[in-house]
C-alpha cells in the first residue's frame, strides 16, 4: 500500500471554537503516477476513487493518505477508471478486459464481466455499486456500439427492462444505468436516443427483487428533431440526470427549456424529487460570480442528501460552483470558500471541475490546472475540500486571505468578471495572461 503524495494541507483554523475548514491538495502537477482525476467520494467521504494517466486508484485519504494503484489494469485501448466507491472501499469501473470490482483492502480486483468479441461484447463498464456490495450496475456494449443496461446481483447477471420505442415516443437505442442509491432501491440512468439528449429513466426495486422502470421523462421531455427543432409543448428539450443523492431521493439534472425554436437553450441545473415528482430549476442573478450573459451553461456533477449541488459553469472553460438548495442559485466555489487561493487560481485558468460530494455535504473533491511562474502548464492538482465548521482543538494556523484575480479588457479597462472576447487576467501573484472567452 502506497502513501499518496500530499503536497499541501491548508487549514483555515483561526482559533479554538472557530471554523475548521480545510483544503487538501492530493497531487500537485501529477503526483507519483501522472495527473490524478478524482471521480467519486464514498458517501461518508472516507474513500476517493478515480484514475491517473496510467492506473485506476482508490485512496483512504483521511487515513494518512493510504492509496492503492491497480497497476495490472489494462488501459491501452478503452482506458481504465474507478468510477464509484463505497464506505468500505469497494470500487467499480472498467479497463480493456471488462467491468471491474476493485478492493482497497486487498489491493486486488476482479473482472465482473469480461470483454468477449467472439460473443459480441465490445466493452463492459461497471458504473456504480450498492453500499453492501451486492449489486453492481453498468452497461454491456455490443459490436454495433449499442449499450444495454445490466446489473450483477451477487455475481448473477440480469438485464434491466427498458421501454420500447413506441412507449418512449422516439427511437430507443439502449439505456445506461448511471447511479444507485446506497440501499439499491433506486437506480437512475437515461435512454439512448438518436439526438443524444439522454432523457432520464428511473428503475425502482420491487418486493420480488426485480427492477421496474418509470417513464418519468414523459411529463417533462420534448422529443425534437434536427430538421424541425422542438415538436411539441413539453417544457424541456433536455431532461438528463447528472447525479443521484446517496439516499436515493433527489436527482441533479441538466435542464434545457423548450423555447419552441432551439434544441440547445441555456443549460440549467434541475433538482428532481423522486417521491413527489417536483422539479426545481436554477436561476442566475449575476451576483454570485457567474455572468449569465456570457457563461450561463451550468452543469451539475453531484448532489448531497440535503439537495446541495456541485458542478461547473462553462464547457471547455470551466469554473466550479456550489448551489444551496434553499437558493437554487449557483455560486462560484471560490467565492463560497474565499480563504483558499487555490480555488481562485483554478478558476483563473478556466480549468476547475468538481466531481463528487459526500452525502452530508461536508467533503467535496475536484481538480484544477496549475501553471508555473513562467506561465507554462504545470499539471493538474486534485483536492478535497472539507467544509466543516465547528470547534476544533488543532493549534491555530493562520491563512492569509488572498486577493481575487483582476480582469481587464485588452484596452486596460478593469472588469468585475471576465467578458466575452479577449481578456487580460492578473492573479494574486502578479502573473498576467491573455484568455479568450467565447
């Protein structure tokens, strides 16, 4: 078992009885085995899984940063990832050989379902696992590249039922189960349609142990065509699930509203209540570090049990956000936790993504690009942010609050936020860069 290369532990602990928030950099400029890509935190925040440029990994980052690299995983063709991890350190993912079950405790993995071209199996991906490890969900891809949904219950392979094209109202090419509740009672995924809109499908576990699908998208999703655009008056042209809360009650959504003209209106964050069918949709007021006129697309990546959502604004150029359930207003993570300069720098370089949040909302994991003093790319840092507040007995550590980046037009006029076009950005170290925002 290897020690994870931890390069920084920054704690905003001012004195006894005051906030004890921490920012932990797990890998700086690539760590031991290439850039870390964190994927998923266990529900309790203890374990983190993901992949480097070479290997899948699982780390007990709170326990002296023990980490297991699964170096035997083959990544040369399809890649190798650990996508989901439980509170016991069991992770699932895939490599060239098939779907994988990875065990932190033993440092070994098993192939859940192998790739078998002769049998028509081109790729197998294990997406998620129940908390007790009894049910693994994922997809089996055929030689025609279509993906079909399966689950493995105590090693026994079973197929999820999916609606016919007639039931769905559009051609169904398969389905992907992406998320599972801790108790395995709810599985959330999406249908594969010809336009790639991925409308949400929910499977509920029945008393007999079988899963039954719910066509939840029927009330919300408007099927569209490239030629004619939206072809009806359902409220959304995109109704795509992005994350499921660990308790299986809330789904974070990607929402595009139906304006009757375009398939690709602004992306908004939705929070769907599975029990009630209620849907809340985010707004942007321009007062939380996000300019709705130039960077309005918001993409959710994870949701806590209380409805707190994390994600990123932008597409290729990304800045991380956090959205409180009582506000439904995405706010830059660097503004929510402005004592940590790293968050500002990741935003500054427009390469800041958050991936997962613990069920209580305490821990958040993400990554961001870094640059050296000469302006050269220096790799990607992976981090965990501990948002806890309360009494802490740790000796006081002073953290200087850093100034926010400054933005200027090419003519030298100072801006409050980046604007569309060419910007000059000056960070707190005095380094300036020219950045083009489309």
